[in-house]
């Protein structure tokens, strides 16, 4: 089994439940219409992305000319407006096209070190659930994989989707023996567009220096995204990932992971046990208490530390829809399309960075970042003072001994944004590190989750056992 890390994955975002399906007419005309609507043709897709590239490029070219005649303050405001306009253009086009290009757009949107804040904030809207495709297209995809339509394969299959996203959607169903399941069905035509989508999106985001890095430094990162996209589209690989995590946590009674049903799985269809639970927002109201929120927040953090430093494989999609909670204290984890295998040298580098930060040994951070691949060895380091300014903010949750640290009151993200000018001034001394992108994504996402539920705990005490050598 190849457990390299996979990219962004389908996020469960429940919508209306539906009734069992009943075919009263052939799929012919409806299917043709649905396929045309979704695929719209390779030429049309390329034209849409080409038009977007031209608009973004022209916008930044004009922006550079304007800045030549503006003072620093006006130029900064003007460029900020340009970022907003172009981000809106990108979101509108990617949302219409779905597929690989929308998936990568979702990934890039939460990489705060890659994009200007104005651009990243608007691109984040791609994280919302995508509109579903026509049911006939989903039904035909199942028939192409199993030789049967959904009503023949399952004893019940709901017409209305339970969730929808960029590369597929989920439907509730029931197996012949009465087991309730969820069925993830991949949209047709996604895989054949990967190469073109990635090339075009990289060009768009490199235009006008939006990404802020040399193209050569971005190549490795985009190659990694491409490889993981191909793997994510293989649902048979996800079957193995689910089974791996079930085995890893089979003795942990705090965690529930759905069973997988291989007989109802294929490369483009995945069938899992339906495990209902309460979502993240439900924790904010009765019957859940602050004690419950603290317990679940601590559990999520502890599980991340265990995966990162002991298991060596990280569930790297922190979207809140991938977790559910039960009043008995158990956490349900969904969606295993995005795993990141963590090599020992990466584990050691992260352990050292945490240790140095907690101990305020900022003069040692640069060497660890070089090992991590995040610092450009061709450039001189930014200096100890640079790391101190960031470190004094990032260490706070782990150094609170007198009382639990309250993520609900945390201002870490706002304080880091205040350092954005300093970060931009040192940007060329750093570079994207393919090994870290999904780890950073997981950390950032779970910061948001802990803040959302206002979890309180002595986080340093949870982390400390994992920082020893193993």
C-alpha cells in the first residue's frame, strides 16, 4: 500500500434526505443533458480557464503600471483591491468548473503562506459545499462501475444527495441486509482534466506574483498535488486507508471509524457504514456543556499528536464536516481520502521546532526549518528576532500553566496577520516545502475547529509526552 499523502478530499455537508428512487423512464435523454451540463467539453473548459488567465494577467499588468505613478500607501491599497477583484474572478470560474481545478483551489485557499490575505479570504469560499449534479449522472456512474443501477444494487438509494463537493457527491442508501450506508460517487471526467486544470491554475496564480515565490520553487509542490490528486480519485485506495485507521484505533474506545463494504466499492464508488453523530456546531448548545467541548477539543488535539508523532500517518482533512460527536464522549472520523505519511526526519524536525519554541530557543529554529525544507538554503536566514516575534505568539497555547488556555478567546490568527508585512519582507528566504503542506493545513484547520467550539485545556500537557524521542 502506498501511503503517501493524498490531497483535499470530499467534505460531508448534509443536505436534505430523500426517498427511495423509482425509475419511470429511461436515462437516455436526461443522462445526455446531465453529461453535457457537467462536462461541457474539454474545449469549453480550456476556454474558460484561458479567459480567466487573460483577465487576471491583464489586471495585474495594469496594476503594475498604476503603481509606478502612486505613492507607497496608495499603491498598497490599489494592489489590495486588485487581489480582491482577481480572487473573485477565480472563485466564480472554479466554482462553475468543479473537478480537479476547484479541488486545488480549495487547497490553495487555506495556505496562508502562499497567498496574499485578501486573495486567500475570498478563495476560502470554495470550501463551501458545491451544488449537486443531476441524479441521472450519478446513477449512470454506478451502472458503469457495477453493471447495475442504484435501485438494483441497493435495497434503498436516496435520490437527493447527502453531501456534494468538487469531485463527487454522497448519497444515503441501505444494503440488502438492512445496513445503513453512505455512498460516495465520483463525477465522470474528473481524472482526464487533471493535467490541464493544474497547469492552468498554476499559471493563473503565478500571474502578477500572486503566489510570491519563484516558479521553480512551486514546481515540486504542484507536482506533489498532481500525484496526490490521481491517488485521491482512486477510491479503492481509500478503502485501504479506512481499514488502516480502523486497525490503528481498534483498541481506542474514544474513536469510531465507519466500516467499509468492499463489495460495493470500486475505483469511483465508495460505500461506508453510516455512523450518525452531532456536528461541530451542535457542541455549542445543550445538551452539550463546556466540559464536553473541552473533552472533545482535547481528544481531537491528542489524536492529531498521536498520528503525527507515533502513528506517522495523519488524517489531513480538518474540515469540521469530517468529524461528529456523541454524548457518550466518542468521536466519529469520516472521509479518509486525504492521508499524509510523515517520514521520521519530518517528525524529528517538527518535534524540535515545538521544543525550541516552548523553550524560547529561537536561535535554533532556523536549522530545523532547513531540515524541514521550508527555508531556502540559498539565502541567509531571517535572524533570531524574526523567529522570536512569531514564536512568542505561537507558543502561548502550550505554555499556560496557571489556567487552561481558551481557544475561544484566542487571537493568534489576528496577531499573525499583524506580522504580515514582516513576513512578506522575508518571504524570499523561505520556500514551499511539499512535505509540510498538508501538515500545515491540518494544524491551521484544527486551530479553527478548537476556536469554533471554544475548547479549553492545558494543551502543553497533552503535547509534552509526544515530544520525547521515539
